[in-house]
């Protein structure tokens, strides 16, 4: 594995992503605002494939299309381009797979990504699927997670998500984590989280974790970005609407999550 690139090099990579992805972003965004994203999963071939979780949203989770789809697939594609350029991990840069939690294909992928979990619902089959996935070594990244009543939208927030996690892992505890946790130093050295850039939420982002057996010394099962939307920086880096420095921080966080998930 290569050593982390200096910040100046990462800035150039961010700008490169901006240039090469603008046409892709335009097409994908038209699909997004039409609520009909095109999903074309590729067969498993051993290469790293970013996997997004599809779920049935609660009735309130359709203010901008179904909540699970926000930013798909632009955010992930841009992150995968960064991953390909800074490390030796063999990744698919354009193919982003989408799976449900009761799909056996989920077990082919070590890391899964889910968003807008304030509007997340699960069937019993999906509860069992996620529980088995986590216990077999899977790692879940939770992002684009707003507080209850964000911008006047009914529902959302922490409690629906926490209730779902406790269906999956009865008795699960949530731990606030800071920059001293190894996940924030697994590739890039992230020293501070207090002032992590916000895309559009107000207030302080909160980073939480779920650990195996509720023991912070054991394996990290789930990383949760609460009251922030890290992936929007990845998505919007193709449009130039967010500062490059802030976007770099969001990419660093995404890279660290993926590296940690692959190594643990």
C-alpha cells in the first residue's frame, strides 16, 4: 500500500475528479430528479465493488425520490476514482452495485453503504440478513443522516434508526467516537472532527459507532455519520459547488472508512 499523498496532491486529484466526472454527473442527476435511477449490477469478480443498500423508505422518505437513492451513483463513482489513484486496491470505478439486505449477494462484499436511515424500514428477512452479514465480518457505513424534522420534513432523525439497529443487534449500544479512533488514521491522518465541514446541515456532526459485543476494544461493525452528509461532497465535487478544501476532507474520511473496513 502506498503512503498517503500530501494534501496538495489530493487537491489535484479532487480537481481531476471534477473535470472527468461532470458529464457523468449531469446524466445521473437527470435520472435522480426523475426518481428512476438506472441500476446495473455487475457480477462479482473479486475486485472491490462499492455496494449501496436499497430499502423501502417510510412514507416520509420520498421528498427527493426514495431516500436510499440520494446521490447515486455519482458520489460513489467519484470516491472510487480517488481510491484508484491513491492506493493499490483494485477497484471498479464506474460500477456501483445496489443490493437489499436480504440478498445473498451482499455476503460477497466486505463493506456496504446506506444513507438517510431516519427513513429506513426493514422486513424481518432484511433484519436477519444484516445481522448475519455483520456477524460474519461485514462493515456498514451509515451516511447522509439528518436530525428529526430537518427542513420541516416529517420524521427522520435518530430514533427510527436506533430502533432498527436494535432489531438487528438487540441491546446494541452507540458510542461517540473521536479522532483518536484508528478508523480516522487508517490511511490519512485526520486529527480533528469537531469542525468537520458540513454540506448543508447545521450544528456539529456526530460520529458514532457500534462495536461487536458492545465492546470498543473489539471489531467495529458500523460507522455512523450523524447530522452530516459526507457523501454530498463526493457527489458535488463534479460541480464545483463546494470548497475544494472541504471536499478533500470528505474524501479523506471516505478513504479511511474503506481502508479500515478492508483491513479489519
